[in-house]
């Protein structure tokens, strides 16, 4: 998080590398035991393209959108719509202006259909945003209007920021909140960050939407340590893969690939969750195969004990330049399900020396009390190919078998083709 915060703070002037990334694909899920299936089409577009070069800046078009479409003839085929940017950004010296749909600068998940304006003087940056505030989860337009101030104090190692939010809707006040963030980076030894997203609570609601403190320590080249504390309630925009042990590697891998989105619409909860975690790893330097040993632990508290858990996961790996194999165990204790044990093996291989082809696969043995002494199984396979002419092919498949009273194997698959377009470099003789 520290690296992202500092990078975002220094991203007032758009990157000079123009690019267009277009993706098309499909995903499918099948559960033969209950005669269930679902097939969706996927479209995505990411664009950053300079329109006009100015004497002291640039006007850039920025687009970031992802869509999941159900072709089965439902009333609303647009199952998921994630449009975070459709804007023109003007950078002229210390001034930055965003017009259109844009992510609020240093505003976490906030979006605005309107305008943002910021001015930087030395390490201080002041700004304001305003317009219509889309829905955080669907990113669709919503009848909420307002805005707020932006304040940031930053240099190459420290960031302190505050973003205010005051929105009104037909019924009056919709949301009044402030997001405060801070980060400190002293690479490669220490990174510390924190955030506090506080809101004026509704009747019976929480004042805290999201808060976190996180630290990364590297006391030696071979040792990395990490600790975190998170508290969250109504604004449920955190990636579920990092919070809930019931989310499989399949979902996390889709999010990492940019195929799926981390936002989940049906996980809002006005009550407060608390998550505490520590993890670390040891990996010595070496030019051939080296070992890696790690351990992570998580505890989530919730007033409903069925939503609380303790998770401990030791792991060991052998790492080389073009492959990595890891064995791990996950021990998860919940009041509702008792002890659950997962034993897994993961293999990552890059067969070619240029790194343009990669295979990532895993298998897990699932042991739960509900399985009545019979093991379950989960497996997946992902393939990535950096093809010629700017094309990237990503495909994957998974299966899960749970020996419940009604055995229901599940299958999933997706394929996505992306095309990366960048302008050809101009020769010295080009105008």
C-alpha cells in the first residue's frame, strides 16, 4: 500500500508513455449436480493517450472500464459494470484538472462525474472535487451530488493526505465523510502506512467505514516481515481475498490478472469487523535454486461469532530463475464449522528464457468436519502468453469437489485476449 500511495501522489502529471489495452474474453461456471451453469462475455478497455502537448504540460484522454455481459437473454445483461475513468486530464505546470468520470485523487474508492482541480506548490497540494458521485460498487451513475476538498503534503518518502466528502440526495444528506491517509517509505528497510475513512453515521450505523495500519520491515536482505490491522464496516470495498479464507485462490488469481474485480456488491455489513495479521518469509540470495520459508497468521473478530475466524498458514518453497514450487497448509478455525485444513501444492514455471510464457497451477486437499471424514479437492491451471504484435493471451480453469451429502463438483474456466497498443517511437527526422 505504501508504494501505491506514494506513486499516486506523484502521478499528477500523466505518464508520457501512451497506450491502449483492449481485452475481450469469456468466463464460464458449471455445477452438473444441480444442473447449474453460467456463461458471460467480458470486455475491458484501458487507455492513456496524449491529445495535445502544451508548453508546460499536456492534455491526456484516460479511460478505464470493465464489463461482464450475460448473453442468456436476461432483463439486464450487464451483470457487472466497472467504469472508473472516462476523462480528459489537463496538466499545465503546477495545475491539474480532470473533467469527466475520474477517480477522486487520493480518495480511495471514490469516483466523481464532474471536475477535479488541484494546484501544487512545493510539497503542498490543494484541490477540490465536485459533481455526481457514482455508486461505489456498480460504478453506475447515482442521484448523489456534492464534493469536497483535497489536501496533500508529500515528498519522495512521506505522504499525508485528507479528502473530504459531502453528498446530498433526494432525501437530504447522503454521506459526509473524510479519508485521511499517511505513508512513510525508507527503502528497502521500512514502509509504514495507514488510513482512516470516517463518516457521519446513519441511525444505528458505524462512524468508521474503513481503517488500517500496515508495516513492512526488511531487517536483512533475506528476511521480510509484515504486520497489519484493519477495521471495516459499511463501505466494503476491500478485496475479499485478503480478508476471508473462504475465497478460493481462483478468485484471487482472477483479480490479479485484471479479469475480475475485487468489488463485491452483496457483502455490505453495518457492523464492525477487525482483522489482525502478521506474516514473514526467509529467502536467502543465490544464483540457482534457493529455499523460501514463510508463515502467515490472521485473526478476524466480528460480533457474530460465525463470521470470526483464526487462520494460520505455514509454507515452504524452492525458487529458481524460471520456476517456483511451494507447499503450504492452511488451518482455519471458526465457531460454525470448527477446524478446516487445506494442504496445497503450487507450481509456477516459465519454460522460455524470454519469460513470454508462464504456467501457474495448484492443487489442494480440503479437510472439513462437514465432509464426514472424506477429503475434498480443489485444482486450477493458468496460462499466460505474451504473443507477438502486442497480444497477450490469459486462460485458466479450475475444479472443486466437496464430498457433502450431495456431491456436487464445480468447474470454472475463462479466456481473455488483450491487445496492447503503443505509438511507434519517432525517428530523429520525424516532425
